[in-house]
């Protein structure tokens, strides 16, 4: 592993940018049959948010933990709350969510 000095860490930490992390969880209506088309529209909206540059990273969770996804928004907590409150799955009770302020390095990405 490369050795990172304290000075390098301080320099890199000074260029981080704020983001908001959303943890999406199953809501009370998640397992109802009529939730499938709502989940599909939730996914469409995620594609739209990505295209707008607001949803930088979206990761569906593929286990039975009750957590259904994680998203990193290029928006404040307040802006992200407004976005999430208008999500069709949240409005229908299919999903609930948590918001967490975070910081990261602009331009970081998942490996291809």
C-alpha cells in the first residue's frame, strides 16, 4: 500500500465536497402487488435524476435486509428531502428513507 502522510491527508480533505447520502428502505406497502409499477416509476425517476446531475451514484441493494438502495445526491439535505418526498415510491408508502450529510471527492467514481 502507498504511504499517505498527514500533510497529504489534510490537503486532500480540504478539497472534499458536501453530498447527501440516502438510505432507502422498505415501507409498509413494499410487498403489496400494486407496488411493482410504482417501483418501476421510482427507477425511471432515478434515471431522470441521474441525467440532471442530481443523483451521482445509485446502488440498489439485492438482499432481504429491508434496505433497498443507497444513493449519493449532489444536493443539500434540504434539497434532497424535497426530492425524496416527491418520489412516487415514498409518496405511496412503498419506501421510507434516511438522509445523511456526507463529504467526498468530486469526480470519484465506481470502477468500470
